[in-house]
């Protein structure tokens, strides 16, 4: 990764801006690598939020939007299940809504669901440094998500950000963060054990420290114990549990329960552009009782990340990725 970025800068100059990175699968000769998309830019420029929302990645094909007009009570459960909501949870929601009102139309259903979804994306900036950790299963996009938020804090918020990683086992993980750190002009530190993570945290002079952690399988008890030690050493003020929208509902349920037990205080949903439905996210919200913080919908850095709102999440669950993007574009235009 580092060698590739040197070649990019040799071609485009020191002002080259990283637009997209993608891991390449092992080929027949046993080699792997990264695909990098970059552009020439004289200085780092924040992409306007409205522009980010107006040009989403192509959504996956999924369930159609809820039908117009009143939804008969007999169809309410099937309407929710078709959008990925767990059937038992869909029945409970349908019963609760039907007791309080007449058969709901799509807009009433949207408003009712929005009121039920807790969200939290505030920053406890009274703490210096503010330590934010990203945890979750392997392959959910924690490192890319961390880079997206780092770009927002640096480019939009003009904050002093330090990247800190404990992910020293995954191939090219450190190199990937090094590339982001150079392009954003931020500091990167690597902690090889809990004691070093603690020391680096205490020595940091940044306003915000973003901690990347190794991906752990939800059933890996030893790995989860190791992750718990890292989090105890880092003492994060916020810990985002990152879950992919592409996970099967049973896997999502297990991951949500096991990682939430480590002290995560909010849910961050990734890869919404890779799933045809989003109702399965409601299962994670319902079972952990944790608020949603952000959701991501692509690989572009900076961009492709949105602060969660009740309405946005409800539109996402009921109507799909493109519907939620429309809500974001409308609010930020």
C-alpha cells in the first residue's frame, strides 16, 4: 500500500487525493493487493455534504417502497418482513401500531418507526483527547469507516486528529491507515499490545483519537477477551459497534449481542449499498437497545457516510438505500 501511494504521488504530485481503495482478492498465483483511485488536487478540500448525498453509489436491488395509501392490517407484517425485519419483531410492531391507530399508510408508518429508533452521534469534546473506538466482526469496514470520520473531523471540523491502531495482524492494515494519515496530514500510532495502547493514548496531544481494532469473529472467545483488554486500556469515550448490512439476520443478532457486551455505546451500520434490504438493522437496534450513530454506503473517502437520524433510518428500513439517500439530499440541499 505504501509503495502504491508513492507511485500515485510520483504520477500526480504530493497533492494527490485518495478517492477510493479496494482490496483485491488472491489471484491464481497467490498474490493480493489494493486497487487505488486517486485524483490531482492542490490541497485537501472537503467535499460539500450536499454533493456527497446527491451522488450515492448505485443501490442494490431490494424490496419496492411501501404501497401508497392505507396498508391493510393483514399486509403490515408481510410489508415489514419483505424489507428484512425479523418476523417476530414485525408482528410485535404491527400489533403495537394497530392498537394505537387505524391501518397505517406509508408516511404514518415511517413517522411511527422514526420515533422508535434511538440515535446518538454527539461528541463529548469536553474530553481531551476524545477517544473513539471502532469494533466489530472481520470485514465490516471498520478501517474505511474510521478514515471517513477522520476526514470529516479534519476537513470539516478543522480538528487535530490522531489515528491509533491495534490491528497489527491483518495484512496491509497499518499501511492502509498510513496512506490515509498522510493524505489527511494526521498522526498515526501503532499499538502492539494493550499496555502500548494505554501509553499512546495518555501521550496523545490530539483533540480526537480514533482507535482501529482488529476484526474478531463473534464466536472467537479468546479474540473477544483480547479485544476487551484493548478497550480497557484505551478507555474510549465512544465505542462504535460496526455491523454490515449484508450480514444474515441470525449472524447480525449474535454479533450484536457479543460485541455490545464489551461496552459499546452506539451502533454504526456499514455497506448499506451492498444489501437489498435494511430491515435487519432493526433487529440489532431492538436487541442491543443501543442508538444508531452513522451509516455508510460506499468506499469513497471523504464521503459515503451519514449521521443517523430517526427519519433517515426509518426511510432506509422501509424504502431501501435510495429512499434514505433522498432524505439526506433533501435535508442538506
